[in-house]
C-alpha cells in the first residue's frame, strides 16, 4: 500500500487519559486532497453533488460522523461518532424550525428608502425605493437575529474543525487560517471536498 493510499488514522479514546490511534478508513489519500475544491461538478450524476449544493449541513454531519468527530467538531470514539450525524441534523432542524415559526408568527413592518444619486449603484436605480421588512417588536427582532448569527457561527466552527482535522490527519499542507477562510467563503465546496476525500464516490 503506497503512502497516499494509507488508511486515515483516527483516535479512539480507550481511557480518560489514553488515546490509541486506529486505522478505520482506508484508501484515503495522504499528503494531498483526493480532488480540488470545485471538483464536485465531476460527480453531477451522483448524490454527493446534490447533497453538496442542496443539503450541505446533512452531508457535513455525515462526514463528521465518518471521521470520528462529535457534534462540536471534537475527536471522539467511533461508537459515539455514530450518533454525530443525527445530533447535528437534529440541532439544526430544531433551530431552523424555530426561526421559521418566529418569522411567520410575529408582525412585521416594511420600511422603504428612496435611492438618491449617492446611494444608487446603477443609473436605473436612481429614484427607486429599496424596501425591507423588520419585526415590530424589538425583542423579537433581536432574538431572531441572534439565533441566525449563532447557528451561522456554529456551522462555520464545525466546518473549520472538520476540515482542520481531516487535513492534519491526512498530512496535507495548509494552515488554520486557510481552513477558516475556506470554511467562511467556500463552505459548500469545502463540505463536498471533505466528503469526496473520505469516501470513494466514483466507485459507488
């Protein structure tokens, strides 16, 4: 078995103070990503591509469970990691449902602002009105915004931690800053790349 074909070592906690490395995922490349960040289009006829663009949080949860991480992106035992996918999807589903209920249950007020010369990006926009709706109740507006911020931060953190873990275990060159930037600006592509790196979708 060549260096790039070695199994990805994941840690299994065998006692409170001892961690034993065990190889559980074979055929995962070492020293490089299996493919590039935007190579998901090479899998257009496969579920991994559709999941990347239309259900990326679910795909991320599967990857976290696959590589042995818990719901906050920390290394855990394979047995506990089996529940990671369900935990992540459940948490996100509950929060998104709660946000939807808030969005449709509380009255909103629409505010319109006329775009003048200095505000318009396009000549055709001058003199037109830009409208946005906000909750009438300031506390509801704050709660809604806070929840959206927190769920976005949570997803950003687990994407960063998952990519960071896979990159280091696969001995791929990079940095924490790179992982953070990719997680923030290219989240869907990063999730798809991690999924393809940890499974051979071209043979499935």
